[in-house]
C-alpha cells in the first residue's frame, strides 16, 4: 500500500506564523514568547504548545547551532482542529531519535529530557531530514478533543 495514500491530508492552514531566530538562549526564549503571543491572538489557548516550542527551540540552539545560521520557528493552525509546530535548524547531519526511540536519561542527568517532554505533550511528533543542510522537528496537537 502506498504510504502517501494512507496518510491523512491536512487542509490548508487557516493561520500561519514563521520567523527566523538566532541560535542563542535569547532566541529560544523569544521563540516561546512569540508562539504564546500568536496563539493568544488566534484564540488558541494551549499551554502544551508553549512547552513544546521551548523544548524544540532549546534543542535547536544547543544541538542544531551553526555559527551565522538561524533556526526557524513555524506555527500553523489547520481549521481550528490542529496546531502544527515546526523548528528547523541547519545541522541536518545530527538527527535526534524519533518518536518512541528517545532514551530516558539517568536520574541525576542534567540534560536529555526535552524530546521526552515533547513526546508527552504532543499528539504526534517526528523528524524530517533535509533539504540539506536542514532538518525539521515537528509536533502536532489536536485542538479538538
């Protein structure tokens, strides 16, 4: 069976926001603030989205940082039913483990829980490699329960 045929097709987004941010702690913080502000303006109250953006943006600044290259935050709401969050960076050769494959860190570890948080809060998430040199980590939240 053809995978493209079996995947549900999303309607065109009704609202979108995209911004390039510096791969710094300040850029990661700004990503969360901008996401919260835009979702609030759109009437989408979703605290989980703010946490997901914070984790993915922090990962982009730590693991996806290339000097002189920004990371991209994208938000899209599809028909008031689905929120899609995308964070792209330019370290496409450093792919994180996919859904279900993220290792649980030791109890005393100071790092390594970001994708576990994303996995817990998102209804779906994944990794899309390319086009070179990029990769995109995406997460979706169903807005209608």
